[in-house]
C-alpha cells in the first residue's frame, strides 16, 4: 500500500497534474487524476493552432487498478469514455471486465467535470469535439505514466465516447492533438457515431473494433459498415460485430424503449472536409457547427426526434462481452 501511495505522489510530481490517491467502497484500488482540457465548438478548432482560442476546462478521470496490482510492473491501459447519458451500469460492466483482464482502466469524466448529466437531445452542452480532445489529452498524460506500458494503450467508448475513440484514429487529427510518442494501440467502439466522417480516408492501421446493432437508428450501423470496408481497402485492421434486430445500447441493463428526446442521425449525410477541417453537408453549404446556436439549427436540418429506440437486446445483451473477453487477451 505504501508503494502505491508513493507512486501516486511521483505521478503528481512528474505530470504536474493534481493526483490524489483513494480507496473507495469498492474492493479494489482507484485513483482520481485531474488534468486540463478545453470546451470546443467546431472541428476546425482542433487544427492549425486554433485550439488555443477555445475555453480551458479542468477535468478529471478515475484510474481503476487490476486486482493484485504490482507496483513493479507496467500494465496495458484502456482509456474509456461514456455516452450521452454519462456512465451507465453496462459501461461499468465492461470496465470491470477490462480490469479483471489485468488492464489498468482510465475512465474519463467529461460530463461530471462540467456538472452535466446528459447531452441527449442537446449535443451542444458537451460537444463531440470536446470529448475527442479530452480523450487525446488523457492519452498524452497517461503515456508518460511509469505504471503504464505506453505501447499498449487503447481507446474505448460507447456512443459519444465511441465517436471520440473513432476520431482519435484519424491520422490528420492524431498529428494535431497527440503528443510525440503518444499513440493508441487499438480502438474499441460500441455503437459510435460514424457521422461527419472525413472525406480523406487516412486512418490508423492498429486494431479497430466496432460493436453495433443492425437496427440502430440513433447512430446508424450502415456508415460504420462502409467505414470498416474503406479502412480495410487501404490496408487497415478494422472489424465490426453486427447484431441483427438489435438497437442502440443493445447491451444495456435497461429494456428496449422509445427515447423521444434523442436525435436520430439516420438521415444525416454530413462530412468532414480534410481541406478546411469543417463539418459540412454537401446539400446545404450554409451550416455552421462552430457557433452553439447555429449548431442546433445545423443538427435539426437532418436529425429528427421521436424515433430513437434504445435498450437491451434479449439475444445479444452479452454478445459483445464474450467477444471482448477473447479480444482483450489478443491485444495484451
């Protein structure tokens, strides 16, 4: 125990981030780590030095330690982010699975850091660009942590968090927001938003894994299927597990039901320009995602409410758990 407390103190001195050690009511060790992020509006503001114009934000994550943690070892690490309704029970189920597989797990808390409980039906109070950047900042921090095997750091996320994982695999963005020597070794994504995808197919060639329901009408499966094909045609290593008759959050504890306030993105044809780094609609050049008010108008030009179904699939609720168990052993 003394060695673990000492390692926490050393991390504080090394990273210049405020780190506190604690042991919660759980039967395993946790550590809260504070770091710096931004509140970002407009994908283009992640590029060409414009990140400095975005508002600073203090954030935190919780580092979950495997059982029988050994201070003399370096461990593989998963950096994970939740979806639009914050951390849910089914997310925690996977975090525990990763921890039991002898991984360190750094769960970032972009919502709790901002006193936000949900972005469902809003998508503006915490933007996807913000979570993408926050995951990258977590990578930059944890890749320097002496407890971590910096060659075995993986991104993971659900829905909004899955989108953050996905875009951290786009090489032009990696060059902008990943520190030199800070790299993800793979990407684990549950029903990510394969939306506003870049018109330049330049993706990381490390393992990419998507889990998604075939009937998902919150973040549709079809563009994810197309993306996997496109990545692999360029020599990538992308994979998708597609679950028939399953909807968004097919792995949740909550039953399948209508979520009337959620946006369905099924009819959106947004793209990301590799030239301007702006999100655009080929059929509507007037859209603006860099201003909060204009952004809502841009969303509602194609997204609709009152149609989204989400919740557990009786047949496939634990299908991704089983697949992940094998994959975690392969990725170690």
